[in-house]
C-alpha cells in the first residue's frame, strides 16, 4: 500500500508532467477572426477605409451591378506581409484574405489605380 506522502508525490509528479502539454496546447490555440465585407463597385471600394483586428478576414464582393472588371491588389503593407493580388473579377465574384499582421494595408485596383483605392488598418486584438 502506498503511503499518503508517496501518493501526494505521485500526484504532484503527474501534474508537473502534464503541465507542459497543457501550456503548449493553450499557446497554439487561435481564435477565429471576424469577416468584414467590402463592396467592389465600378471604380470604388465601399468602404474605402476599414479598421479590423489581427486575424480578421476581408471579403471583397463584386456587386451584381458591376459592369467593369476590377481586381484587389496589395500595394503596400507592414514588413513581412506577402503581396497578394486577385484575378480580374466581375459581377458576382469575391476575393477573401486573412490579415495577420498589425499595420496599414494599401489596396488598389490595378485597372483604375487613381480612383479605386482603399486603406485597411489592422490593430492588435484588445
């Protein structure tokens, strides 16, 4: 029969052995971000300025009334963010990106760069 002192030591050792696995699983746990919609219209994005949090996604949606072809192209972003560019899309299409680094993202349509641009500010979660 195991004595009380030995039982406590065994329980403590087991808890100590399990703790790193518990901590590791908590450290890698991610929360699902929100999805924010942006309308793609003839020669403008709506809204043209957007603030989201790290881990949120932006879903650009081409309205049924869009008669021209447009794209979504990342012109500038925080250091380390890979540039992205949608295919040329039209009415009924959509393009989605998850934003994972805080900072300012400048988006343009390469076909209408002068008038069709937007700014997305990505903030750390509170």
